[in-house]
């Protein structure tokens, strides 16, 4: 398909690379950030523009990969009648696009995307269209980059997926932040924990996390727990998390 | 080196495989669990025994890979004068072995080990010896399977590493458990989150977690946070964790 990419941030860059790798053609990239846009235009051998009014009207799909709070303003004067137009914001309704075209929808990548990365991660796509034309086009596009991880999903399901994503991505990463701070303060090397972190994530491919839970909390090993709380005396923020988790793990058993 | 492995659980099995892969020879495996021991003996083409009194006295190193709380009893009648003997329990002092031999120590693998896995994970080893003979032997053994991830560490450092490991392994896995329960209850597919979970862990290889924090909490995006807390009304355990993390992330900024 011929695609116009609107936006030049992390989502636009990584989705654009996925599209290109799948054989699609980015025919134009539009962004107010002229330097980011021209970098991506160079990478994709395409043209860039920095006004929505210059949007090329001849593409099959228009992807709005811009921040949630910028969508309303950008969409206000956009008219692409007869075209398929989708935004990538998981927690925004598709209806924000209803005055742009009859064929509108959402194309939500459930992944943490950063343009600096070298390889391209697996990206599950959740899509939704206003009518058959939008739905079919977005489904085809989703399947071309996500294979069996292309799934129809309405606003409610996307919101739920976002909550779950916050738990496994943001909260997990916060645990890594706390562990790194603790290691730095105590003079031990956080990087020695990376194999353990990787193994913990990899294991999910073959086992449910409920079946592989180990550690002092699930054993209710109070001797070790008290020893750990003692060690964390000088780290109140981590100590608080330690207590909350120990209690939560015991109650989840 | 010729190694006697005492224990037949997860740590014994995976360490034994690492030793074998590095060219060492397991000359005997000893365990009260006769069937587990004979399975590993078959895998390693060696002999098994189920009494400590039958311990082969001709090995270079004796590894006690048994549960923390079984160590004391197993060690009580063990005499291996002149031999190098080490246990694998990170939070137990090496002194528990002082009546077994003059050359004793600790050989602590910082990894979550399960015998069913197919591949062998990276395993950082933290070692400590009672004298030069023990230290040198354990260092050589550690380097042969962990390369630059072989590090000397006393009891205090091992305890701190264990606390950090509980945070990044047990607590992270608990977040996965909570997310899986939420997905099951809400009819969404937890497996769609696996690429995100993998990316979150992989990213640590190139970036500090503090530099890659995203999500509503770090942006203090109260609109999204309130929407999420609303969605979590029926999940009090997860809601509690959501609130504690949102607060902790804001305070860590």
C-alpha cells in the first residue's frame, strides 16, 4: 500500500520502518518537526512536508502517529474524503476522525517504541474501523506487519490493554529503576542482574507466571523477609515497595 | 575439574549442565532423591549415590546445591579434609562448612534456575573462599562457566544482591501474575503483552531504566490515571499496586 505518515516521533518512525520492511511504500511524511521529518524522509526515500495542508491526496492509508493531546488540533482542518485514515492512540476513540473521512479508524501498536533502537521489535496491532472499507484496509495493513498478532479491538478493550501494558512495562521498569538505585547506593553492579531479568521475561513464553513464582514472600519465609527489611532501612521508597509486594504476593497465593 | 555434585534439584541440575558444557566432569551425584539423582547421573554419564557416607573422595571440588534449610543437617557428618567444598546458598555464611574441610567457600549463582528449561541461561557467579586454595579453585570454576560474570563477594554483598534479585525477579513476576489475572478476568489475551515485556527487559542492555521511563505516572497525567483507577474498580489488589506505583514513580522522578 501507499501510506502517508503524519508524525515523526517514535511511533511514526518505528511503524514506518515496519511498513517499509513489509513492502509498503511511505509516499510522504508530514510533521511540524521539519528536521525529524526530513531525516525519516531520507531513510525511506520519500518526500516530507511540514503543513497538513500539503498532504498528498493519492495514498491508500493515512496514519496519524502523533501525541494524544495533539490529535484534536491536527485533525481539525484535515479533510481526506474517501480515504482511509487512522490514528495510533490506544486510549482515544476513533470518532475523533469522523469529520475527516467516512473510512476512519484506530491502528494501535501495543509496544514501547523508540526510534533509536536498531532491530525492529514484535508489535501486536489492535485495529478498529468505522466501516468495512476502513476495517478491511486496517486489518490487511496490521496483518502485513504483525501476522497473527493483528487483532480487532474497540475503545474499551484498548483501554484495558493499556492498563495491562502500564503494569508490565511502566511498573516493571520502575522496579528496575529502584533496583538500580539500590545497587548504586550499595556499591554492587546492577548489570549483574540483567541475565536474571532476561530469564524472568523469557520464561513467560513457556510458563504462566503463577507457576514459576519463587522467593521469600511466596514461601512466607519471615526470617529472610525480616533480614531484607533490615537491609533496606536506609532506602524507604524501596522498603515500602518491598512491604506492599510481600503482602500482595501472600494474598494472591 | 572432577566435581561431586551434592543435590539433585534445580540448582544442581543447571549448574551440573553448565559444568559439563565447560568441559568439567561430574564424577558423582549424591542425593536422597534417588530417582532425580539417577536421571541426572544418566544425563551426565556418571554414578549416583543416595548417602553422604558414600561420597567419592577423589574429586577436585564438592558442590552442595541443596536448600538453605537442609544445609546444616547434611553438613553435620560430612568430612572431606583437604578438599575444596562450597555451597550455593547466597544468604548462608560460608562458615557453615568450617568443620568439613579447611578449604571451604560459597559458589552463588545469581539466576532463577529451573531444570526443565532447554537452553542454558547466562549465570553470574559470586564466590568466596576460606583460604587461597578454596578461593582460587572456586574462581577458576566460576570463570569457566560465567566468564567475566564471575565476581568475588562476601556474605554482606550476597545478601544485597539477593534483595535486588527479589525486586527484579519475584516482584516483576508478581506484576506479570497480576496482569495475567486482570487479562483473564477482562477477556483479553495476556500473551499479546509478551513482546512488550520482552522489549522492556531487552532495553536494559543499552539504556538505564531511569532514561526510558514512560507512561501516565511519570507524566503525572491525572486524566489517564483516574481513567485507569476507574477501570480497576473490580480488582482491588491490582488497584492498590497501581496507586502505590503511581505515587512511587512520581516521588522517584
